[in-house]
């Protein structure tokens, strides 16, 4: 009886294998000469322009900016200033085929930006606030909460705000929302905790922000160095650059006691187009948050479709001012990006990847 049952099971398995093989061989074979395209989407930049005294320069026009990516001049597709909606300047040009550097056969050639693309550019800022609740924060905890709450109330140009906190782990106290009351409630529920894993939690925050289009900003309040992360800060900075996420950091005098942390904070924020602040008192914290609010209100929004470029790795970005009257002004924006989240498709059915 057992032998008969074994034979039956063996026969059933053989029949199943034969069915699977027949199903696979019956599928349409993949042509050996099929061509795979890598499409690059709209690159969005937040650009701050200041004079030699640090005052914002307003009222600039698109023609006063020039963008170069890997030494290749780019055409500005959309342009906006401050909290005003961006406007479309040119027709969408062909996207580059990264396999051979030639123009890809995209059905968007010569057509206007789609509604979805334009909305992704003109959307207001998505601001993520990341608050240090590690054991570095036992002193001045309430003052920091007050400064953050005032900052959140003052954000007029932000469409949505999220509030996260971190010690050893990340806590998403209030996910991205247009309801400031929910965010403020999240601020008041925080309590001081364990060691500080800043870079681990900042990386997770960047990944959350990358899911959204429009301007993406992370504002970090840190009261000390990182003592628990396994993620290097360089990885965080590169991902933020590649996803177009600006990082601002407000830190206290405690962080300045460790020169390495100070240097890392300054490099990371500068690379992403943000700024670092080191506050000596809770009054300084309030002034730092007010400065970030003003910065967001004065940023220029520029976007472009990259011209054909065979480089699949890191791409450098340079933004300059063309007008002689602006020769002494300073331009701040991210300095490049690495291709992220590109999608692959056959020539006859190109797909669009995620915004950079």
C-alpha cells in the first residue's frame, strides 16, 4: 500500500514538472536584439541667491540663470520664486537614452508637460521635522519643543508637514499632513530617550521624503553627536542629493564640542542645498528656525530635462548667474545627483521614472 502511494505521488510530481516546462516553452521568446532604455525624468532644483552680505536677491528672471550638468548646458523647463507656483517655460524635450546617449523615442517629444509632471514641480514644500530626543536632550528639552512648535506654526509656504523624532530608533509621530494641529500634537508627545542614531534615522526620513514630488525639505534638530548609527553620513548625503531633498540642521553648542560632527553637519547640509546652524541658547534656536523659514520662502525653483548623457553614475550640477550685475552674488543649491529609481522599458513602450 505504501509503495503504491509513493508511486502515485511520484507520478503526480512528474506530471506537474512537465506542465511547468511546457508552460515556459510555450511563452513568447524574448528577442535577442531587444533594446533596453533607461529614462531620466525632470530634475528639480531649489536655488538660493544671496548678495555679499547674505541678503536674498529677489525678482530674478529665468534668463539670468544657467544650468550645466556634467559640462552640458541644460534648458530650464519650469521656473518659480518663493511660494509662488512655478510656470512652464519650454516644451518638453526628448529625454536621454543612457545606453547610447541618443534621444529616446518618447511620446512626449515636442509636447507640453503633462499635468502630473507640472503638478510635481509646482507643488508646495513637503517639510519633515526630525527632533533629537536622545539622552543628549535632557537639558533644554522644553525650549527645543517650543522652538520647533513656533517654526511649524510659521510655515506658510509648506503644503504638508511631518514630525519625526529619534533616539536609537525613529518615531513617526505625525506623518506628512496639511493639518498643523496634528503635527503640533506630535511635538508635545515626545519624551527624552536613549542613545542617538542620527544618521540611521535621517536616512529613513530621506527615504520617506523621496516618495513625494515637489520641494522636499528635512529640518533636523540635534543636540549632540551620533553615537549609535551604523549608516555613514556620506550615504545619507548622497541619497538626499540624488532625491532632491534639502537638509537643514539646527544644532546646539553641545554638538560643537565634537569637531567631527560639526564638519559633517556643515558638509551634509551644503551638499544638499541646505544650511547648518549652531545655537548657543534657546533664543538662537528660535532665530535659526526663523532663518530656515525665510530661506524656504526665498528659494527659486528650477527644473530641467537632462540633455543626452551616457553617464549612469554621479552627475555634477552647476548653477550660475548670467547677469554682470550679479557677479558678486552667491548661489546655493545641491551639487549633483546619482541616478535613482530609473525604470527600464522597450523602445516601443517607454516608461517614466521618478523625479530627481
